[in-house]
């Protein structure tokens, strides 16, 4: 009999976080792809100036999100999963309710402050006064996202990522449609008003505000979906509460205190990730202004960075972010159970899957930077492609940093990532200013300094993980095999694209075919090199079927003693 069924049982018992993370990663990828696709017409509508206002307002919005709710799914899922691990279903639900009220109050206060202070923020902090329109449109979205974040965290703490995954896709679809329509309509309104007032940039500024309208509307659609799912789940939740035999009932004040102790360190480390971008763009604008560039020039450069570079980099980054979401509640329960070997197993598996997925993305962007910019934005200029090539390694480094952050959170070392992020921010800012002022790297200083930040985070996080749980990275296992497979893939992909571009030409066919062939080549190489173990494959959704398929086409060798008859009996089981 095959050993596969036994492995499946192990996966069900302790490895479901990979399945749930994969579901969330798939939804996140779909959302990111939709995001990239709709940003193409949006970018064309807004132009580089409009993208600059859009991107800057979004950085402030992201920072406000971080203060009010960005850490809530992780914090709430940790609180809920910890109480479920101790069979305290009632306290788990009270953690959800307490978090919901707290988040709504805090988000309302911050949203009101952003809305009323948009003029001051945009003029004095951002040195881009016309971005105030987009900022005011975004402000109400903070309250919507805060409530949505807590509900997502509750479902994640229950061990299911499906509501979060579907709500993300719903949110992004509505966002895409409304953003394009809103930007198109308001750009025209702003242009007409600009002609009357003599303000040339009013059209792009109004267009940016119309684009951000989709963000708020999409979030509202996602929230409505989650509320519907919560309503459908009311019977199951009531049954769990009735089966709860625990005598201790936590007060809401205790829950809010626990939420703050869990969320604040996450908020702080996340804040540094986000304030890092805001500070960078603010310093960039001031330095470029001091160096004699006009506002339209540096806003356009910033628009290329935030409107073309960032959306592409964020697509593969969705995978480690999704795996992080599923890892924290799972690792929290394993830590409570006190199984050290399982802790090491989860850390190693999640890091291995992260590098297997992020390294080829990095190499792919290096090889196809210019073709991708032409395909997506019809932009053959050097700056966007060079930005993508320079910043491609950020995918690997930020993926590693994000996973190691979540590992430390799951190990209950909540403040360590925050401390490490603070150190990384200081090093990053020093490097960024030197790059801008001394080396005059212009817009290329933005991705280059992010590489410095991520490197420092990876080193400090990994050192702490080794200290607290004894886990050591096997660099050969984690990085060498994916790097070899990615390098071979990159070389072949480059020549395939070059050949197709010479023979066929055009924006679409050579690039799309090259990407599809690259995926096939990488999958074959990564399996042939043994970078993924059978347990890794079995941990994936439909892992047993994938493993059997790989064996049939001889990508993975058959284990000794296994026959086709065994496979049939396994399937029957």
C-alpha cells in the first residue's frame, strides 16, 4: 500500500494551513492580476501626473489603514485561534465582538481626521496640494475596511480562508469597474474646471479622485459579502457556543487589552513598512524640487514608480502575504501544543514554498522587464523597465521578511519584528538620502533603498528565529535549487521571447507565449531538482492528485514498492 494516505492524514492534522494559504494566495493573485489589468486603462486615463496624485494619496491612505485596521486580521485570528486551541469557543466569539467595536471606533476617528485634514496633509506634508481630492474620497473607506478586516480575522482564526479569499476577489472586481468609470468621468470634469481656473493639473487630480472612488466602493462590496457569509454561518457559530464547557468568561476590557498587546507590535512593524514609502516619496519630492525639477516632472516620475512599477511588483508579493495570513493562527496553535519538531517543520515548509514561488518571479521580471511594460502599459521607455529590473529582487527579500515576521508573531515574539523594522528604517533612510543627494540616482533610489530595508529585516528576523526556537536556514535547500531552476528558465525564456519577437513581433503574442513556456520549464526543473518534497506537494490543495500526476509523467520518481494497483486502492480510500 502506498504511503500517500498516511501523509494526507498528517496534512489534515497539521498542514491545512498550506491548503488555506494556497486558497488565499490564489484569490490574492487573481485580485492582483485584476489590479494590474484595470490599472492599464486607469493609467492611460490619468497619465503620469494623475498617477502621481493617485499614488501619493494612496500612500497616506495605506498608512491610515495601518493605524486603524491593517494588523487586525492577523491580531484577531491569533486571539481567536489561541482560544479555540484551549476549547474556549465563547471567548473566541467575544474576542471577535470586542475587536469589531474597538476597530470601528478607532477607524471612524482616523477617517474623520484624514477627511478634515486632507488639505493640510497634501499641501504641507506631501508637497502635492491637488492630491487632497483623492485623499478625501479615500477617507470613508477606512471605516469600511476596519470592519471588514475584523470579520476576515475571525474567519481566519476559525481556520478558513475562503470568505477572505472570495471577498478579496469581489472587492477587486467592483474596484476595477468603478475606478475606471470614476476616473474617466471626473478627469473630464476636472479638465473643464481647470480650463476655467487656469489650473492645468486639475484634470489629473480629479481623475485620481475618481480612481480612488473604486477603492471605497469595492471595500463596501467586500464587506457586504462577508456580512452575508457571517449571517449564513450563524447556526454553526451558535452550535459551537452551546458546546463550550469552559467556565472562564473574558471581559471585553480584557479582550481589548489583549487585542492591543497583539496588534500594537504588528501595527508598529507594519507602520514602518508603510511610512517607509510615504517618507521616501516625501523626501524624493523635496530633494527633486531642490535639485531644480518642476512639480510636473517629479510627480510624473513618482507616477511611473507607483503606477507601473509597484502594481507589477505587488502581484507575486501576494503569495507570501497570503501564506503569512494562514501561518499565524496555525503556528500559534502548534506553539500552544508545544511540539517543537512541528514548529520547525512549518517554518521550513513555508519558507521553502515562498522561495520556490518568489525567485522565479524575480528572474522573470529581470528577463522580461521591457516586454512587460510594453504589453501592459504600451510604454517602451527605459525608466519603467529599468525600475522593474532593479527592484525585482525586492520580491524575494520582502517575501522572506514577511514570512519571518509572521513566524515571530506565531512564536509569540510580537515586538521583535517592530524593533527590527525600526532599525531597518534608519539604515534605509540613510541609504536613500545618500543615493538621492550624493549619487543622484533619481527615481532609481526608491527601489534600491527598499532592497536595503528588506535585507536588514531578513537578517535580523532570521537571527531572532534561530535564537528563540533553534531553527536554522538550509540555504542550499531553500535558495540554491530554486535559483538554478530560475536561472535556466530565465535564459531559455529570454531567447524564446527574442526569437518570437523577431519572427512574429507585436506587443502580446511573444511575451504571453514566453511567459507560459517559462512556467512549464520552471515547474519541470523545480520538480526534477527535488526542490519540493512529497510532503510539500501533498500539503497543496489536491496534493495527492498532483503527486500522482507528477509520477505518471515521471517528474517525480515512484517510491520503491508502489504500483499502479496501489494508486488505485489509494484513490478508493
